[in-house]
C-alpha cells in the first residue's frame, strides 16, 4: 500500500515582516526607553563614583592624621626610653638597622 505524503505547510513565516509605520514607531519607542534607562544608570553610577571619591579623600585625611599622631607618640616615647638606657641608641630609636615590612589591609 503506497502512502501519499501530504505536504506540510509552514506555520511560521520565515520572511521578515514588512516595515510599516507602526513597527517603525515601536522601534523608536524601544530605543528611546533603552536610552533613558542607560542615561539614568549613568547618572546613578556617577553619583556613586562621587560618593566613593569623597569617602576616599576623608579616609586619606584620617590616615595622614593618625600617622602624624603615631609618629609623634612613637618618636617621643622611643627617644625617651632609648636615651635613658643608652645614649647611643637615641640615634637609632628602633634598636636595629632592619627595615620594617609595611602591611596594607584593604577591605
């Protein structure tokens, strides 16, 4: 028994839709909405960037201030103790010529 195959028609058109005035307006609308969204995102990022820069400058000032205070305190107490024990130690308040390793912590 020979079977005849029926031709199956395409249900979805592979042809692009014709450009009409409605599709043009829809594309314009979608592009304008995306543009507004990106501009607002850019403003938000710029505000956040400014907040971060302000905070960094405050932190830099606080670090510099604390460095000055610790240098004053460390310098006075070390020099006083060193000169009491050994007058030659006043020239090198840290007692040895080894360099200190500096450790920066970020969080």
